């Protein structure tokens, strides 16, 4: 059986910065703030705990938070890609579990463009293609605003031209 090639188009390079800010807001930032707060509280109230608490905080909170902040955006950028063919939408993504989804244009039900507050700050958007599938939507995150609008328009037009469920 032939191997499935990766999709042709990469997401916008600004997506790396967007994912970095997301990591700071959701995971790395809170972990680093927790480590800082525990260190300050230990210094103020339990200075004898620092010899064992310092290395514990470093191993459990600080290093994983910094590692996630450093590697996650690079990894996601390397993995996330998309392509719109004559008959299907193809997207690849993931973090720990890599996914590749192909949806026939004949099965497209809706195409949505979403811009969250952090995405808007970077001029990015996410296109979500809803299909008549139980596997869920296809999400293409990290597109420039212009690319997202163009992709949404092209998918909508292409879905109307392909005979099948969506016509």
C-alpha cells in the first residue's frame, strides 16, 4: 500500500509565536508562577525546605514548563499542514498524536473561520470544516487572515461543484 504524502501547504510562520503565547497563558506560565510562588513562600516561612524543594520544583515544574514552551511551537509548526484538492480537504496536525484527515468535498456541511483574541493579535485564524462524519471536524489552525478567508471561500465553492451529499 502506498504511503500518504504530507499535505502541501504549511501554516503561517506566525503560528509559532501564537502557540508560544498560548503555552505561556495556559501551561508554562502558570507552572512557572507556581514554582516562583512556592520558592518565595519557602524563603519567607520555611527556609529549611529549600534544599529539597528547589530541586523538586526545578524537576517537576520549571524544566517541563520551559521544555514545553521551547519545543511545542516548533514541533506543531513542523507537523501542521493542509491542502485543498479538487475533491477533498486534507489536513495534518497533532502534538503527541499525529493526525491526518481527508474529507471529501462532497461531505462538507459548513466551513467556519474563527479568530480568537490571541490569534487576532497575530493576524491568524482557524478554519474548521464540518463534514458528515462521526470522526469530527477538520481544523486548520494558524492560517493568516487572508489565507483563511481564501481557503474558506475555495472550500465553499468547491463543495458546491462536487456532486454528492453536499450538493
